[in-house]
C-alpha cells in the first residue's frame, strides 16, 4: 500500500537545497545525523536524511511519534536544543534520548505559510555538541524557513499546473462539445427541414406517409441525441446521473426487450442470450436498459457474423453481472485508453451516428450503481462487463 504521506516525501525530495542543508548542518555542528521529518499527531515520517551513524532512517522510514521530542515541538511550535542530555535538567530523564541513544539534539519546527505545522528539521548525535547558541539556532531556523518556503512554492506551482490543465481540458471539451453537437444535431434537423419542404409538393398519400416516417425517425434521433447531452451534463458537469432504484421490477424483461428492439432492426445478427438472475436486483431498470442497449448496439455495429454476439446476465451472491461479447477486430490500445471518454469516436469504435457519448454515459450509469464497466479486447473477442452490487 502506498504511503499516505508519499506526496509530502516527494515534495521534500524535489527541493534541491535539502541535501545541501543537511550537509551544512552536519559540517557546522559536528552532528552526524540530520533529517527533515513530516510530523502529525499520529505519525513521524522521514522525508530526507543524512545518516553518518547508521541510525537506519531513510526517506519513508518512520518512528513512533510518541517516542519522539518532535511530538512536543508540534504542540509548542518552539525549537528544542540540547547540548548534553546527561547534563540537561529538562531532558536528562526523558525517554526519547534513552531510547535512541543520543546526547546532543536540536529540532526546529517547519511551518507553512498558512500557519500549519509540517514537521521538523532536526539533528542528533550520540556525542555532546555545542548547539545552544544564537548562531546555530538562527541557522537552523533560517533553513527551516527556507524548506517551508520551498514547500509553499511547490504547492502553489502544483496548484497552478492543475488549474491550467483543468482549464485546458475544459476548453478542449467545450470546443469538442460545440463542434460535435452542431454537426450531429444539424443532420437530423436538415432531414426534417427537407421533409417539410417536400410535403406541400407531394400528392401521393404513400409518398407523404414515407416522408412523415423519415421525419419521425429524424425526430427520434434528435431526441436520443438531446437525452445523451442531458446525461452528459448530469454526469460530467452536474451532480451525477439521477437513478430511480428499486428491486420490485424484474430486470430480465427489460434486457429481453432491448434485445428484441435491436434484433428487429438487425434481423440477420445472431444474438445468444442466457440469463441466470436468481435474486432481485436493486437498480434503475431504465438506466440498465440504456447501458445494455449501448453495449449491444456497439457489438452489432463493430462485431462480425463469424460467431453470435454473446449476452450473459447473472445475479447471485449479492452481485449482478452483465457481459456482451462480440468477435471482430480488436480495439487498438490507443483507443482503449479513451474508450469511456466523452465525444470519443476515433478509429475502430467511432460511430458517425452519435455524439460519441454512449460509452461515457454507460460508464457513468455503472458508477451511479456503485459498480464498474470494463472492457477487454483481443484478436478473438471484445468483452464488455458490467458489475455492481445487486442489493
């Protein structure tokens, strides 16, 4: 498991001056161990160290915070300086020097610009040393301020870079959204406009009925596009998709209905569906149907007739799993990385008939159900799998 303070360790490691500071501390004081430590109420973590006494601490190493004097410094925000533990009235009987075997000790707080306590710049040695003088204390405080200033600057830099990246991504997304939406909504709108122009000139009822049917198809397509845009806005820009979850409505009829709808428009496509739903599934059936329709539609569009599309749905052991498998060309690695991103319509998986929001919305539906939507693709098959808690 990654150290939860790895970001702090990395930040200190990014400060080029820290190794030089530790070296200067050891050279000027005669101390043989110096370190920068991240100190919290529960943890003492080494972020950088110069160890000439085999103390055994490297970046990422820890001491029990209650065994350190740094825990007291965290409370007081005051430096602690000890020339000779055995002769120091305050610390001669302290448990920390006895535990770690040092006689000289100095530690000053590292405080960030917002006043928060980061940790300490400290040094120890088994031998006594002359530390409790204005020059040494001022040097340590100056170095601690320097480290704190660097940490503040790195935080501002990271925040600025993150903001810049977010703004750039938002700008690209906005431009992509406008371009794709304008293109895809314009097509069915143009079809409707053409039908409106043709209807007054048409005398045959059959021809009028055919034109009206085409117009209705365009209206339906626009409706689906608008629904997708609204789902995108909720998933990406709002508070997430809204679900109407219930276990009362059986899920299997919805899945069968989706298969029937797509099978009617693709009568030559073979679909092998098997269901093993042994327990009620708490979900939004309409949303699951929307997700399934997208996956099955993709499989029909991009699969081959060499083998049937396999649909499997099962619910038992507290989990619901839905898989859609088709044969055909594998998804290229560069496409896999962007497959669930909005407006992605590149290469093999691209579809000129939609906004490129289908798989993004499908993944958002999976997340809204507390589950995952994954894909594996090889020369043999492409497999999408939805998995979420059934209860």
